[in-house]
């Protein structure tokens, strides 16, 4: 599912703390840079859907941003995109990061908990100063301008996913946890 030569995706419930509005605010700079060659896909539903659609309309971005609604194909959408953006104000564990790592698609996140626990800037993804829409736009432009530079990043993220989040390791850690609990 590819809408444009340069495709960005954000996936998650359309609620305030997920930060969709910040990515939408960054889009005019990307459209100024890439014109109709850039597209943002928004996968998800939620209470802010109408408000976000109004924001898109007010910024004149209706041709550049598509609301997909709920999708069971998020992994496929990520794999077919150039970058995944996670501008959450706060995030619990952040499954979306693991989905992006698995899809081998670069991730950009605010430098906040969850994002900065899973991403090493420049090694497994990119961290941006929280709420700095201008820096977010610059980072996205750099990624979209230099797709050939993303190979090591996505491989680093994929390796992290395989080594830290595999069943064998999780079973070993669970057994160790219960052993420690029983000893105490």
C-alpha cells in the first residue's frame, strides 16, 4: 500500500497524548520540500479524529494526509512506508516501536520515556527534542532525502528486536524472576 514516493505513517489511537497534531504541524515543511511526492498515512480511530481532520483542512493538507481508520495491516503499512513517526507525549511500553523495528522501517520519536528506552539515536532510530515541530520536520526531511543511509539503522533496530524481545529470553527472565521471588 504505497500512496506516494515518500511515505510517512503514524499508527495508534487518535487521542491527545499520541501527539498526532505535532506531526500534522510538521507536514507543511515536508510538502514545501517534496510537494506531492510526500504523503502521511494516519492509521487509527479515536476521539480526536474530527479535530485532526479539521487541522489538516485548515493547513491545506488534505491532498497530503490520508486518514485510514482502523487497520489490521499496520505492519504491512509500516513496511511499505519510508518512516514511522511516534510523537507520543508519553507511551507505556510502545508496541508501535517493535512493529516498526520488525517492519525494518526507520522510526522517529520524541526523546521521552519509551522512545528513548527503545531507540538509540542514530543507531536504532531517531530521537527529536520533544514538541519541536521544526526539528521533527528536519529529521523527516533528512530521512526521506537519504533513504540509502537507513540500512544500518533499520538493521540495528531489527537486531535489537530479535535479541531483546524473543521468547527464549523472556522465558529465562520470567523463570529467574520467580526463582528470586521464591528465595525471598
